[in-house]
């Protein structure tokens, strides 16, 4: 439609141009005369003819464009109408499908409701039947449900305890057999390879004299010589009725060794007076210091532990004059280092670290009379202060379970220490200490409930506990053995190991008449 309007406007413009041309022609005729009227009329006709021709062509073109546009619009609208019809049909089919599904769901829901009602009814019938049966069982058994449950649980618990005790015994027996075999091989090989000569040395505090007359010279006029000697050495000199001998008493083994050497030199020299005493005491101190340094370096060299701090070497050498239960601690340290190194080699652990831990494990005993605390913690603190490896420090601190063992070498050092100290003849203890240990073992065993009697046997290496069979079952007996062993480990100090054996026996006696 817009194209037709444009054509009409164009046609109107052409007609107006033609009219304007006629007007011009008339004006020209008036001015120029009649001679040119015919030319003007002819020109006007030509212009009008061209305008009409052009107008017709424009109108026809506009009509063609309009017709093609209308045809295109009609085709588009027809195509859209067809698509809408198809979409309507699809929606209609989906609506019918949804209606069918809804009907099926409603039918299924009705079926499920019917089934649920039947199941509820059956469940109610079953509950009623179960309650009737339970009431009948209680009437027949003359026992309530709680009593029956308690009896059943007790029976199950007894069976479970019996099976558990049997399994525990079997597992422990297998583990013990395998561990004993492996440990026996490793320890036997380590001890066989070491094969060192062991001498139970002790720092002798008795100095022999050539005659009893020497005692008077040692005391001096008004006791001046013995006072000077005690002041210079820091020990106590006991002059008693022991023939041809005096006793030197001191908690410091190094001081006792210095005093022993100085007094022996004075006795040999014969010149005993305060000035001479001070001179010989200073010489003896220098000798002992040199001996300490040499012994420390020898121990490090024999065990192959280089790079130790000089103060650590010095403290290690002081163990030469320290004994424990009659066992020389310097020799014990070297022996423990060798055993620990051999066990570590067999088990694939760090041999050097195990040797260092074994060599230094008792280093705190050299100064335990000067510093408060246990020798393990004292030695660990001293070693840590002088840059010893942290794992070696743990071996020192943990070999008596005073701290947690953090590496396998700590366990090896503990085992090597026990092997070196527990060998027959390695250590000795006084009768008073032995009696106290046996008494403590029996007291620990008797402190547990259900124990009837206990006996310490084999010089305190085994404790046998007899329990009341009506108070403890088999599982409780196994637990009692572990608890007693754990309490012994926590409260006592002893070389080697102590076997805890729990005996539970039931006897039935009758007489035939």
C-alpha cells in the first residue's frame, strides 16, 4: 500500500509539472506571439505523453511489488498457521498422554492403599500372635522377657569369654614361640660375636698399710695430717681396728680414686705432712683426669663412635670409677654398645646410632650424685646440651621407660642393656636388696582382687600367683597376669625380666563308701 501511495504522489507531481509547463507556454505565447504557440503546444503534448508513460510504468511496477509483497505475507502467514496447527496437535496428544498416566497413577495408588491396609492388618495379626506366643513362653518357662534376655546374654558372654581366652592363649603362644625363636637367634649371635671377658670391678676404698704404725703417721699430731688430707680430697678417712688398712668413704667415685692414689703414694713415700699431702693430691688429680680422658677416648675408639664432644668423652671416662651392683659401668657401656650394634645389624637398624645409644645410655650415672633426678634423664639432658643426635638422646632417656621410645634403636639399646646386666655373674646385689625385691613382688601380686596366694621364686625372677577359681575365670586370669606384669614394670627396677605365672585350679573331691 505504501508503494501505491508513492506512485500516486509521483503522478500528481508530473501533472502539476505539466500544468506548469502549459502556463509557461501561455506566457511565452503572450510574449513571443502566436508563431510559437504551436511549438509550445507540441512540446507540452510531448512532456505530458512522457509523464503519462512514466506514470503508467511506475504504477505497474508498484502494483507488481505490492502483489509480490502480499503473496509473501500470505505464504508466511500460511506457514505459521500450519506450524501452529501442528503444535496444537502435539500439545493435544501430550495432554491425552498425561491424562492416561494420571489415570494409571490413581489406579496404582488405589492398589497400593489396598495392599497397605492388608499389610497393616497382617502386621497387627502378627504382633498379636507374637504377644500371645511370648505370653505363652513366659508362662511355660516361668520367666519374664528381661530375665530370659539376661540369661541369654550371660550365656553368650560366657561362650564369648571362653572363645576369647582360647584365642588369646593361642595367639600369645604362637607369638611368643616365634618371638622367642627369633630373639634367641639374634641374642645368641650377638653374644657369641662379642665373647668379651667380663670382670666385676669395683672402686676399692680400702688402702693397705705396711704396718699399724702407719695409721698414727696418717692421723698426725692432733689429727692435723688426716684433717689436711680430708680437706684436700673431699673424702672421709676411717681409721678403725682393721689391721693394716684404712677405709676411704665418699659418694663421688672420682674423689675416692684420687684419695686412694694419693694415700698410697704417701704411704710409699713416708713423708706425711700437710704440704706433702697437698702436693701428692694435686698429682693424683692430674693422673685421674688423664686416666678419665684416656678411658673415654678408648671407649669411643673401641665402639667406633667418633665426633663426641670432649665433655661427653670426659663424662664417659668417669664411668671407669663407677659401679652398679658390682658391675663396672665403663665396661658395661662398651659391652652394651657392641651388643646393640650387633642386634641392630641383624634387624636392619642404624648400627652407628644403636652403638652410640648403648655407649652413652648410662652416662648420667657419672654425675647422678651431683644432679637431682634419675640417671637416664640426667644423661639425656647432658647429651642434648652437647649436641648429641636427638635419636641417641631418646635412646638414653627411654632405656628405663621414663619417656616414650621414639625409634627402633631405643628398643635395641634397652634390650642390649638388659643382656649385659642380666648375664650370670655380671652383677651382684646385697641380701637386703634381694629380700626387699622378693617381698615387693609378693605384695604387688597380693594387691589384686581374687588372689589367694603368691610366691616369689628363682631369686625373684618368677612370681607364681594362685587365684580363687570361683572369683576369676580364664579370661580374667589372663588379664590379671598382664596387669601384674605391667605394675611390676612401673614400680620396680630389676635386671633382666620377671615371669608372672597365674594358676587357676578347680578340684572336686568325693568319697566312695
